[in-house]
C-alpha cells in the first residue's frame, strides 16, 4: 500500500509538472520552425530531417528509463515487504 501510494504521487507529479513542460516544448518547437520558415525557408527541411534521429534517440532513452524505473519500483515494493 505504501509503495502504491508513493507511485501514485509520482504520477500526479508527472501530470502537474512534466506534462506542462512537454506541451511547452512542443509549442516552442513549432514556433521556432515557423520563425525559421519565415527567416530562411531552406533550413526547415534540414531541421525536420534532424528530428528523426532525435526521435529515435528519445525512444531508446525512454525504453531504458522504463526498465530502470521498473527496477526502482520493484525495489520500493521490496523495501515495504521487508519493513512489514
């Protein structure tokens, strides 16, 4: 129960803090591309092409993070069972 309540606090913190940052970053990228298209339209396709490696790197780091986070959550549950 204690481990689950700790994990639920992490989920709430994600939606309060990290989701806002993700949406802000999305708007920032779209705005930067719009301003770049206005200043130098030739660079926009290059920037869009660079988004693919960034996306692939992000997916890889995200999958590694999920594995590590799963291990951390298992450790929290193990600590609670030891305390019980």
